[in-house]
C-alpha cells in the first residue's frame, strides 16, 4: 500500500480515536483537579433543616413570581 493510499485511512483512524476520547470525556466527565472541594452551604457547625416531603393531593403553597417585565403573577 502506497503512502498516499494510507493517508485517508490515517485521517479516518485519527478522527475515530479523537471522537472516542471526546465521547468518553462527555460520558464519564473529567477527573476532579487535585485539591478541589465541593461547595459548602451554610456553616458546617450548624444543623441543617430539611424540609418535609410534599404530600400527594395536598394544596400547593401560595407564591408569586415576577416576570421579565416586572409584573407579578400569583399561582
């Protein structure tokens, strides 16, 4: 096989390897950096309050939201 005939095979093979590497990074993510820590919410010494789970069929709490025009909408 001549060198000019192998060039397309090398390009396709290289593209497949790069695609495989990118796919694995997307699937499994990048490894965490050394010294990376998760976000700390609140003070570590204070107890965290956990909200109760919603009950099926119970009424939802009243709330209102503001849209981008500044108008409030109550649901």
